[in-house]
C-alpha cells in the first residue's frame, strides 16, 4: 500500500518531554515529504500553538500543508492559517461543564479560536503549558461570563490522577453527555468538544478535500482522543507508551516510546522500507 498522508498526535507521541521532535524522526519526516507524503499534526491543542512544531517539520506558513487541531474541531491550511472547517461548542454547554469542574476543584482550560483561558492552574500545569508554548491567560474568579460572546471550541479538566477524571466523567448528567464528545489525553486531561467532533472525523474531512482514501492514511497516537483517527485510518499505529485501549485498536505498536523516536520507527517500517 502506498500511503499518502500521516496524521500524528503531538504530545506524548511525536514530541519528547522538551516538546521537540527527535533528530531521527525529523529526518524521517523530511524524507517522506520528499516522496510527496503529507505529515499532518492532529492535536488537541489550538492551531496557533503548534508553530514551533510546524517550523521543525518545515510546513509553517506553507501552502497545501495542514493541521487538525482542537481534537478535530478546527482544520487549517498552514499558509496564513486559513481555516478550512470549524465546529464550535456553545457557551451554555461550557458553562455547565465549568460548574461541574468547580464542584471537583480541578484546574480547567477554556479554548477560544485564538487563546486558552486557564482557571486556577497549579504549578505543574503552568510548567506544562510553558513547555508547550501555549498562549494562555489565567483567571481566578469562578465566573466565565466574560467568554459569553467569544467563539468557543472546547473545555477540559486537568488532574494527574486518571481515576479522579473518570469519577468526574461519571458525575456528568447523561443528558449533557449526549450533547458533547468527551476524551482523555496526555495522561492529565479530560476534554470536551461538540458532539460528533473527534480527530477521526477531522482527518476524514481533510482527506476528502485532498482526495485521499482512508486506506491511504497512517494515523499515530497514544491516548483515547487518538482512537477515532486510528480506527478510520488504513494503518493505525500506537506508540509504546499508549493507553491499553489505543494499543488494542492499533494495527501496530512501536517498540519505542515517545521519548525515543517512536514516530521514526513507524515511518521507517511502513513508509521508507
């Protein structure tokens, strides 16, 4: 099979703990680009926060190069960051989820199209955001009326204890869960997007524009927000540090983890070999 597009998660998949791409992986990406194979970051982050990564892979501000961002809510062409599609999450839904987060006293992020508003982050979270180069603004008051007229994309809860995030998820009323998409990511977040939004749908929408068939796509990831794209791609790959559900869904599991050029292993095995 000749693959034409690789969709790849960023944090804990492509990027190491310093939020950089390993040297071997960077060289492998350059090689596939020379073969006219697209390398598309597919991330929960906002598209404006991945500039450093795009510069490393040589697609920053380039025509016919793309990013799937906010877990599939927004797909952009990198040239002048032109939005191809977007799906917003209503203020009312975010307000309800914010109130639940207040109940459990967890730090929260609320994403507009341009910025992240972070509610009462702890020191660990500030360090994580700074390493990732996020454009964020901290707020302390337990009110989000100031965001009512903003175009909102998603909200998330942060806790390093996965069981607490699961507990919060189970506390969300079913009538609200039926109207949103919920996923876990980065072993620290529980994220919420509009119903039906996920990386897999964003990937298929981009593939349709590019006239690429699902069987011609490789998807690489590590956490549950990557499951949808791993399932729709012709070849789904889990890195070694992936969660059990992602490993179970993948066709191949790398021997290397994200700290040791797992994406290079996948490219060498299935593309360059």
